[in-house]
């Protein structure tokens, strides 16, 4: 089984936009640690 955590680095987050079909999209925000995920969400929230 693959280690899903291999994609993560400390103090970094992953943002991915998925096309789910029929004009719908889903956004994944995930970090190595909960604080990394929250920080990435805050950056996205405050960006224009």
C-alpha cells in the first residue's frame, strides 16, 4: 500500500482543484499538519 503522506512536506500545503463533472468542481486543501492546512485556507481566503 502506498503512503499517502509522502506527498506532504512540513510547513507546506497542497491545493488541488478537481473537475467532478457536470460543471462542478471540488477544492482540496491539505497540509502535513493541521496548522499547515489552516494556514493555507487562510491564505486562500484572503487572496483576491
